[in-house]
C-alpha cells in the first residue's frame, strides 16, 4: 500500500490504518530525517442514519508514537455551527467518545470534527455525513375544517432531499379520542426506486390523490363529517425505530334550536361548536352581520361551544379565531316565518288551549255523572239487602 515517487522521493501510503502510525525515517547518505505519522479514525453510530431525537455517538481513535498528546476536539454541524458534545477519553489519549445532542430532521448534512494540538502541532479536519430521516414539518399542526367541506392532509418527507437510499415503511393512523386505540387508514413503503401506498380502511371515507408532490403522504376528505376530527398520526419506521408527525383536525358545525323559520315573538338559540376544546389562544365568536357590539357572543377559554339567543331575522356568522386570525367561518341565516304561519301558530296555540279546557270540562262532567250513578247503585244495593233481611216495616192489614 505504499510507493516512492522517483523524482521527489516522496513516500505515499494508501488506505491508511491505525497500525500505520509511528515514526518514519528517511536516510540519504549521511542525512537522516524522521517524521511522526499520526493516524485518526472516526466512526459514527448507526452508520450515520438516524431518526429525529436520536443521539449520535462518535468514536475517535488516535494512534502515533508514544506518548500521545491530549487533543482539543471541536464539532461543527451541517450549518457550520459549533456543537458542544459530551467528551470522554481513556487514560492513554488513544480513544475519545463524543456524544452529540438530539437530532432534528434539518440537521442532515456534512459535519466536521476538528482535532487540535499545540505539541505536536495538529490541525486536522475530519468530515462525516449525518442523515436524519423525518418530516419537513415535524411539529404538531392543527387544521380546521367545517362540516361538509373538503380538506387535504399532507406530510412532506425528506428522504429525497437528504438522498436517503435505505428502504423504510410507514403508516397513517387516526386517533379520535385519548385512551382509545387508533385505527389504520393506510400504510406505505419507500425504496430507492418508488413510493407505494395501500389503503387499509373501507369504512372511513377518504381518497389518496393521484397527483401530489413527490416525497409526500397525502389524504383527502371529500366531505368532512363531525366525527372525522382527531389526531392523524403519520409514522415512519426504520430498522425497528419509529418517528411520527401529527395533524390535529378540528371540525366546526352550526345549528339552531328549534330549527326552522323564527315565528313572530318567539326565540331561537344558535349553537356553534367544534369537535375538541380549543387551545388558550383560540375562541369561537357569534356575530350578527351588520349588527352592533351587543350582537357579538364569544366562547370562554378552552370551551368547545358558544350559544346565542335571537328573536329576529338576520344573518349570523360563527368564526373560529386563533391569535386574532380568523381560521374558518360558518354562517346561519335566521329567517322569519310568513305572517300566515304566525297566525296559524297562534291559532294552533289558541285552539289547543280551547281543546285542553274543553277536555277538562268534559272530564269534570263525566266524573260527576259517574259519581252520581255510583251513589244511586249503592243505595239500591242497600235496599235489596234490607228487604232480604226483612228489616223494612210493612203496613198492618
């Protein structure tokens, strides 16, 4: 693995190994020159392939003529920012173990380990690659939708961006409530050549779009129902290790009690509710279009419902507001019933009252008649009893 260049008399050694370290001496006539060769070997755990929140471990081996100097080691991430690892070393300064911080998906790239010593003078850069398989937006995302609307949920993976060549699998689950098992919507597998999804649920109505961005897992709900809300968990699996990214879907609906047109003089309660309690920075708000400040009703903190009573026709909007930003809105038109409907309703009420009073009077009359007949029957029965016992006085002849 070595050769001497004829012209320069340089010694070249290929495929260096730790055992190649030591003192090399060149003798020419009466001249002798010695050079100490230091050899470093850097290895990284898991072959540099990680998932988010995992902690890489670097092992730096150093071999040269004894005694070995103590080294000053600095690590720079892919953005050339200094990283402060936990460093431990053996007594002979031959092996250094560096434990880095928890990784994020954006930490993928080429890192640098700088080795320094004043005596002997060493300034050596060792480059190594770290690949973190994950999502472009790994944090929890909250998405809002209204009943009967259409919504698309998507997760962008970074495997093509970081040139990840290893195969991995994944699945998409829906968890509707805490402490309740999630059920699987689809699973997928990714290789260097292709990405393939398989639909698992037949009862849950959703679509896998044919056209979507590369490296993306995407589902579409063509018509949102109130029970479509919950945590959508996209999970990646590689070599028995897992990472996931969640999208929380919150669904809003509006209704009225009683439903239908508002009759004159009556009241109606408008109800606006969401499928889950809102965070502290969000609230619901009823507002009458072209109304006043008196026509605004807000939900309290963490409430999932707000109600407002109305007694006249008009258009009402329910808004879901997060950090002063209106996320979604639903309107409810309150219509006033025609006059004949009001008269009909009044007539029905009056007629019903008359019927109730009539039935009450009839009941009283029937009750009294039944009571008189009962008393008369009782007296006749007593008379028969007296005749049988000869207790009735008869006239003398």
